[in-house]
C-alpha cells in the first residue's frame, strides 16, 4: 500500500484541485475559451474562477489573452505547451495509481 501512497504523492499539486483540473480539461478538449464560458460551464463564481486561473497562469499552465469579439472585449484562456505536458503527466500518474489499486484487489 505504501507504494500507492508514494505514487499519489507525485500527483501535480496544481492539477490536484478539481476546479483547476476541470479548467485544463475543458481547454485541452475544446480549445481556448473565455473566462465567461469557463464560468458558465463549471457553474462557478468569478472570484473563485479568477483565483484558480491566476494559479494556472503563475505556474505557466495557461495564458490569458485579451481579444475583441462581437460582444466586446473578452479574456481568452489558452493552454500552454507546459499545461498540455503536465496534464498528460497527471493522467499517466492517475493511470499508474489505478493499475496499482487493481493489482492489489485480488
């Protein structure tokens, strides 16, 4: 069991939070989105969303770019190469955990 705990400890602390994981999942599956679109998809208030977006930006997982749309100025969230790499590393670690758990269920 301690082997599983060691693998769990390797999980990326940035993506370990469900909201940040969800933001990156949305961006990786659908491409750039506005802050408003993310807030609507996740049904999250602007305050918490801004906090999680700031953390993702600080860590270099996403970039925020201002753009003009037919509805006026918007902030678009764009996944960086680092964000993509870290996301897939996170999924690989989760997969490793699942394999270890399934291996101990016998």
